[in-house]
C-alpha cells in the first residue's frame, strides 16, 4: 500500500487574544504514512476517530516561558487532547487490532505510540446505546470533571440552591443533573435560547440566557445561592458572590471569561470572610483516581438509561479543529464540542 | 451615696474612611448613676474594667442601611465590644458581687444588665499567672479566632509552609504558635521592627516588616506557601496567591486593608482553579461552640505555663477608646489593644 497523507493540526503562532484559525493553528498535509509498513517497534498504530475540543486548551496555546497548570503546546508540533481512536495494527501485548482507545491523542489522522501508558491511553468498550462521542463528553473527561468537583466540594443538601454556569455545556449540564439528583434547586445560565431550552430539559428549575437577562436580577429573585459552579469567572463570579448565602461553596472549575483577554479581578474578596464562603479550585487529574469507580457506577448507567442526558456538537474534519477551538472559546458551539476526524 | 458620672463612648458620626477620634466617636459625661440605689429589677450592675478594641469594630461604625455580617452601632448610643467587668451588685441568681464577667460590654463605666445571657456574658475565673487582659486577648476572642480557623481549615502538616499576616497581633501571633506547634515552617509579617522581634520570639522561622521588605521577595525565597492566614487582604493576598503551592489553603480571617477605604479587588482569581486552591472564610461565632472545649484544653494551659506567649498594648482611660480604635485600624498598636477603663 502506498503512503497516504497524515493530516495534522500544528500550533503555529501564540495568539494575542482569541485564537485565529489558520494562524494560531494550521492544518498541515506535508506528512505521509504507510499504514501497512510503518515500523511500530513494538508499539501501536492508531487511527484517530474523534477529538474532544475543550476550553482549557486555550491555556496550552501559550509561550513556553509562561507557567501554568498545563504544559504549553510546542510551536510547529501537533496539538493534543482527549480523543477516541481505533487500533489499526499492534505489536503491544494485550492490544488487539480493532480495539478502541481513549486518552490523549495527537491532532493528526494517524499516530504511533510505543504503548498505551506512554500516551495515557486506555482500551475502552462502548455501550451500544451510547455513541463514542459521549465517551469524551458526558461519560468522559467533562462529565467526570463535573462529577469529581460536585462530589468533592458541593456538600449539596436537598432544598439548597445551586447556580451553575455554562449549564448547557458538557461540564455544566452534568453538574445541573447531579445537583437535581441531590435534591437542590438549580439556577443555570448559558448564552443562547437553544441552550436555555436544553437546560430546562435536563431539569434546571431556572434557566436563563445571560446575554439577554441580567444575572443579578435572576439571583436577587431566585437566590441567595448556596453553591456556585464557576466555569466563567469575571462579572458573573462577582454577581454570584453578591448573592451568595452564608457558608456557601464556590466550586472553581474554570473561568473562561479570562482565558483570552486575561482574568478580570474579583471585585470584593472581603465577602469571602464576611459570608464565611468556601472556594474550591480543582483540576480533574488530581482527584480522578479517587472518584473513578463511583463515576462509572453512578453516571454512566444513567446516560445509558437516558435518565441523564448529554448534548454534542460534532464537526466533521480534522482541518476544522481551529474553528472549533475558537467556537468553544466564544461559546458558539452547542453541546460538547467534538471533531470527527474519521469514521471507523 | 450621691450619683457619680457614668462616662460613655458614643457613636457620633459615620466615618468616611479612617475613624476620627472626637468625631466618629465622642466621650460623653452627661449621664450619672447612683451605684448604691440604681434599681436593678432583678438584674446585675457591672463595673467595666477592660475593653477589647478589635479590627472588626470598624465594620460596625457604619450606616444602618449597609448590610454586613455584624450589626451596625447606633448613632448617639454607646459602642459595645468584648470586655471584662466586675459585678458590683446583683439580684440575679448565681451571680455574686465581686464575680468577674466576660462578654459583650457597653463602652461605658457602669452598666446594668437584666441577666448574663441577654448581654452574652459569662462568669469567668482567672488563673493567677495570667492578667485579666489576656482573657480578652490570647485566651479570649482573638486567640479563639486563631484556634478555630487554624483547626477547622489549615489542614497543616509538619514541614509545610505557612505565611501568617499580622503575626504580632493577638490573632496572628496565636496562629504562628499553633502552626509551629503543628511542625510547620512559619513566615510571618507585621509592620514594625518591634513586631518582627516579637514574631521571632514566638517562633516564626522568617519574620519581616512588610513596610521595609518586599513581600514577594520573601515569598519567592521562602515559599511556595501551603497555608496563608489572611488578616490583611489587598496586595498581600495577591502576592500570597502568586506564591501559593498547589492545593494550598487560604484562611480568610479578615482583610484590614479594606476596612477603611474599601476592599481592593483580587488581581487574579483564575489562580484559584489553576492551583487547586481552597479559600475558607470564617467568623468565630459560627464555629465557637464546636471548638470551645479544645481551645480551653489546648491553648489556655500553654499560656499559663508560658509555652505560648501573648502581648498586650493597654491604654488607660475610657476617653481613649477613639484613639485606640484608630490605632488598631492603622496598626500602630503593639500587641492586643485593650482599654483599661478602671482598676478593680
């Protein structure tokens, strides 16, 4: 078999604010691969099927001298992120051709890894009722983030009030459903009418479009809030603090309002002691092991049965990664952003 | 016996920024009391001996329409605060003449209360080795604040690094000593060389004068910090966040930098999730009951034995309350600020 193109998405330039498709990242077709004869040296050849595009990736599109919690992408090299692939050939023990793997994949059509561990991959099976895309969404990293943050830090009690931002996204929508399952009243926000509709479908008691409805008006009427799930930061965080109840818990999962133009300051940190507030920042990988089994037991079967719902926004084509990264930063995607690189 | 003057400190005007002695508060001698014949109606006549002047009192010197965690003082009425008094006459069961009481006292020389509970008072005995002033300092509310905050939220482990602000004050110095007792390395800051000396005496590994030494330089060299005890807020809080370790605990006891001119914003709230930080705001009265016994058992005997040290700055004369309130806001007092209203 002749070599074929192995398309890749390369990190091309550090963005000043929002990433620019075609400039921040470029789609490159200069490499080829012979799927039959490429030497594996004991490793595994993977065909990339699905890639997860997540808000945190903006943080990796930075200069290497800037420190942060995640490693920077390397200029001139492919991006990487969560994804699903299928094994085309394997010389590794216990990894069969045709098996599906989940974990950190390069943003390219085909990749060779020395073994599963090196690339933080795991062989994964699919419930026939769930698409593979769910396994990088509600049943994957974003759903697990919501689960871990909620279980570790919400201390949610029936009748309490939770305010959840990005409530239609893969993390927020799982947080909404966990909060409802725990018997709380849920206020949820997102940036479009379509998302408001989805948040109501998954059980939010109060769902609003923050672009057309004033968050302070909603919280004044529906609060004070006992739990705040932060995926946005900025003025919404300030508003949540203003309408926070005594002893409230603020779960800091992310602050997308700050990823592209810098974080807005927190207006009134004095409220933290005056209201006996508790803030908990967390990163999934630090807590994952502790909650992995419970997540599999509590969440995945509910997705299979339909009790928990998820929503995906799938874009076809590896060359679209740059557009989807921008969409996720702007919030114009609807549901979990996934790029379908190839069919099986 | 003829009536005598019953001096009082009245709340006279809401301050714009720092309280102004003689304007914010005035010393008033217009009332009299006949100590022998004043009717008690079943209550207790108390002679005020010592008054505790604390940073939080600035928050009570406000307009009644402004909401906060503590009740505002009433214009034209006496201030109130922690203190020690002695019972001159009593018609209340179980309260003997000569007994000492501790709790919320009015800022006046003599007061009549219907019973102990109404004024949140308790009969208290003194260890002969400790002055009464210690019972409103290290063995009282400030010491207990440090104890409760540290035990509830520090999660301090031997070898970890704690940065404690106002380390020479009654709360901070107790936090320093608790942290050392738990085996941590302690960095402590205060605003004078005399205070630096005291912080070293009580065991701080690194003690510095924040007015002459750059906090970031100290933390860059001695950090990163696992625990931050916040009594100041503002730029010091920002610096502590910059040099915070992963999974650090920030205990928010107070932010005096914001009490007189408004709170400074927190520069980079995005660090909360990026560093998996935990912020815990607390107010003593919410947690007091849970830790009261342990505080009595763990702290008071160490003060008696001299293992734990305290420092008081005692000013004589009820008419000096306004000056001492200002000194506490400016940090010019050295040690726990106490006003001695009268001798026994």
